[in-house]
C-alpha cells in the first residue's frame, strides 16, 4: 500500500512537473529512428549512479559520461562496473550482442525509471552518450554547477551511421596549432559523432612532425608559418598524445604527408631532395604549386620510405594520406610514376593509401581512397578511378570546405570555391554527388579546414561552427531525415550549448538562435 501511495504521488508530481526542455527529435546529427514518449521523461537526481558493463572500453565511456555531467550538475555520479548493469535506475551503459546496430550504432531508452544506452561496442556507447548530452538542458555544458532541473525527454532512439568515415581535416602546416588546441578540436568532432581527424602535417610553410631518421625536417622545416609566427612541430610524444586522446573518443587519426608537391619546408631542411639547380628558401606566403621533391632521384624514395615508416609506427589507424594535390611543376608521367611508387610504399607498410583526387590517373592499389575536393561534380577521371575500385571521400570545395567565407563580410577565409553559408554546407548528398559514382563507392565525408588565414583556436571554432554539424549530419543521418527547415530548427538549440561551453561560433543569420 505504501508503494502504491508513493507511485501515485510520483505520478501526480510528474503531471505537475514541466516537460524536459529539449525534444527527443532535436538531436544533431538526426538519428535513424526517434520514438518520443512525452509522458515518460526522466529526471536526473543527485543520487543517480552510472552503471556499465564490465570491461575497460565500456568503463572508459562511462567515465567520459560522468566527466561530462559532473561539472554542471555538481552530482557525484559514481560509476559502477557490473557484469549485468540492468535492471535500470540511473544511467546504464550496456554492451549487447546485437549485430543490427553495427560497430557504431546504439539504442537509447529514456523512461521515468532510468536511462539505458545499449550498443554492440564502446564506439556505439559513446555516440549514445553524445546524444544523451544533447537531450539535457543546455546548461549541462557549463563547467561550474548550475541550479537546474536535469530532465531528459522520454522515449527511444535507435541510431547508426550512414557512412563509415566521417571526418574533419585541420591544416597545422600553414599555421601551427599546439596539442591542446588539437585535443579541443577532437572534442568538437566527438560531440557530432565524427570518427576521423585528418592532420595535414606538412606543407610549403612548415613540417610539423618529428622524424628521427631525417631530424632537420622538424628542427629546420618546422620553423615559421604563414605570416611572421614562430611555427612549431609535434614531437613523437605530442603526436602520440593526440592519437591516444582521439582513440579514447573512438576517433582515428589520419596523418597526411603531402607529396610530391607542397614540400618547400622539407626542401629547406634537405636541399638534396630538391630538383637540380634550385635553392629552396623558407616560405611564409600563401601561393601553392611551386615546390616538389625530385621524382627522378632515388634519394626521394629513401626519404618517402623513412618518413612514412616512422609515421606508420606511431599511427594505429589503417590510413596513410600522401597528399598528391597541386604538384603543378611535375610532368604528368613523372607524377603518375611517383604516385604509383608511393602507393606501393604505403601498401608495403601495411596501410591503406588516401590521397587527394589528383591521384586518380595513377594505377589502382587495393582499397585506395581518393579525397575528392573538386567544385564541378562532373569528373570523369575520378569516376573512372572509382570504377577501377577506388573509394571516394567527399570534400567538395564548394560545400565542405570550412576555410571558405560564410558571406562576403566574413573577416577570415577564402572564396575561391564560393561562399559557403550554413545552407550550402548542408544542401548536397554525398551518396549522389559525383556524376557516375554510386553510393557504394563512397566511403564517407570530410570537412577540411585550411589555415592560411586561420591563426587561433577561436578562429578555428568560428569556421567550424555551425558548419561542422551540417557536414556531420550528411555523414551520419539517413537521407530520409534530410530537411533544411528541420535541421536549422534542431541546430538553433545548440547555440546556447556552444556559448555555455565557451565555443566561438558564427551566428549564421539563417538560424533563429535563441
Ligand atoms: C587548395 S584543397 C589546396 C590547399 C589550399 C586550399 C585553400 C587542396 C588539396 N589543396 O593547398 O590550402 O586550396 O582553400
């Protein structure tokens, strides 16, 4: 009878309680399936516990969830490791044997009695955690305690990604960004369920990664950047810190060593790699296409092999990006020959080669990935390479480039691929973009941020937000959910979250930010 009375009192309380402020279908990227149950909100209370399936990977996700929720709630939220985290109560993270969810999918159930996130692996649990985070009031992003009613909207979400590869690229060569900045960018990717961070580690203006067998690359080639800044480089420990931090968030680092062009910094460090008769000097401008390592010299292939081997040894992910763009001064045949040899070196190291789509005319190697950055989607050479077996990573310059200006008055950025407002970054379909390339040949999407004019973390964030979430949604959400008006409505609620988290963003006039 006492139980009954308590249940009745609780039901009456729930009727009087205000509904959770965030709607279950306001998540970005849009989930595959959302089933709201408006009567079934959950209230997170000071005594809540996080329970998780036994095992280090799931436990690590639970600790991340606790770390996300503790500062704003001020609740202790202890994490308990249990072989059977059910029955519910509090928040349960459960590993289940369910192949339909895939390696990154999850199922989220919110009821008055508790919250349950189920997934086949830790990556899925983490994606579920990011969804849960978005469903709490925006003040959850505060780093200090806030008096708030921490209500979650009732119902269920079943979710998994459309594309296996969803990424962003940071150019750390034109302007150097320290480890802490990169870790913060990793956090931003994780928020929107991106799973790859491509680091553009080398270019004309700087070589940013230590290589023991060629020490002058970083020591000499790492000095300077666009303008008059000091530049810098990552030690191996720095790079490994980034890789490990990303891995904890189920994000794979894709290192790029841009070859054979975009190599002025390497040539300054080792002039022996330069074509005969040239004397490289440090470069701090923003022109492209003038430098290259000599494709006719055997020493060049020693360099390529040594560098790629050392990068491979520090990179657990399957990919090695060899650039290949804008080698304007290398003749067609020499270029193709160089690329084919570099592709074989990568294969010999046990990695899968990624390159800009200029690699397309070179011979196929197993699994190779072409990153398409064109602006004219009629590209027969790339389509032909896809027919020969290449997979495409889509970064169309006129939709996915985060270094393009939003509008004519955007204070930083380029406009060679046009202006990219939020709608333009959202309104395209990666599965049907390049003529003659079927969705089955598309590995995924990536949003590159080139940094000729981007000099600080707030500027990086200003270019990422709000466009990165748009690209994340194209990579994650089923096409059936694609809807511009709904997208900008859903995204509007993220403005206060970014503000609370101290993230700089562009207040796109297309969105009614609260
Ligand atoms: C083209 S996109 C480049 C970069 C520049 C960028 C500026 C690509 C593969 N190469 O070297 O930074 O344009 O938007």
